[in-house]
C-alpha cells in the first residue's frame, strides 16, 4: 500500500467533474463513508492507513463554467491552506462521457494555479462509464489530460482500496516523496493543533464531526460562501 512512501502523511487533493464520483473515491481511500453531502467549500478529512496518515481534500465543483477567476482563486487558496505544506497527489476523477474541452482547460488552469509542477503529481482516475465504454478513451479532452499527466491513469471499475492506495503511493514515490509547493500565494501564518495551517483565518471543526473523530478521523471545512457568491467562481519534503 503506502509502505514504500518515505512520508508519514500523504496528502491527496480530489478534483474532477462530478461531486458524487469524487466523494465515492474519497470514501474508498478513507475506508469509510465520510463524504456524503456536496459542500460549498473545500473539506479535509484524514485517517490512518497502516502506520501512516492519509489526508483527503475534497473540493467544490471547480470546473463549473460560471465560477469566476476571482472565486476560483479563493477556492484554491482554501485548498492550499488545507493541504499545507502541499499536496503529494492530485487525483483527477473524470467522468468520460461528460469531460469536455472546456472542463479540460479549466482543470489545467486549476492545476497551474497550484504550481507548474502539478501535472507531475497528478493521477487520472476514469470513472465507470454510465453506458457502453466503446470509444470513450478516444474522447480527446480525456486523452489529452492523461497525456499531460504522464500517462498516469487507472479505471474505477472493479477498483479496490488496496490498488488505489498503491497507485497513490507510486505517484508519490515517482516524485521522491516530495509535495507540490504553491508558488503564487503567501505562506500560511496560523497553525491548527496537530493538523494544518491556513492563510486567512482559523478553520473550525463542526459539531457534527464528533462521530468522525471517534472513528479516528479528522475533518476540517473551509468557511461557506455567502448566497451571493455561490454561482460566481517546486518541491520540498
């Protein structure tokens, strides 16, 4: 699984064009159903894997064409804070029937806002098609994304947790266990006890997370958007 990765904590950011698919994959990584409601903010949940800790940061729909560049940047700042000091792997959960050229360009923009090196840390997970998969791999945007990610890809169909964790570990190992360093935002200033830092204000754990904590997991959510904001949008060890 993760035993060959020379880090005590592996941080994974989920990106993609379907919240339900991202949450399903996040739950598989954690081995528990923790992502069950689409949020309007970035969410961080962590838990143990063998003798290591794995951190999963799930994101809102950053590929929404109605999200402004300003709002997109704010979301990414939140994600940077929750993945501090930097993510090891970007897991791109893509539904082949729905992944458009526009979404590909937006996803590339998101990765570039993190760092120019983000593609080296990215793994494409192809969601189970809703219909006959014949010819879906010829979907040009999906094929282009796989090429940009150095051909790192796997299919969700019949994927088990051990295989997924192994592939995440391999992706981290190929980068020598190093994480992405965000090059465009200021370093975070505050520290949450034993978990992470943030660059704007201290994140809070909601009362509904008591059961999660009791299960040995940690959950942190970034502040929600106001109603008016909902629609508008290298390396160190």
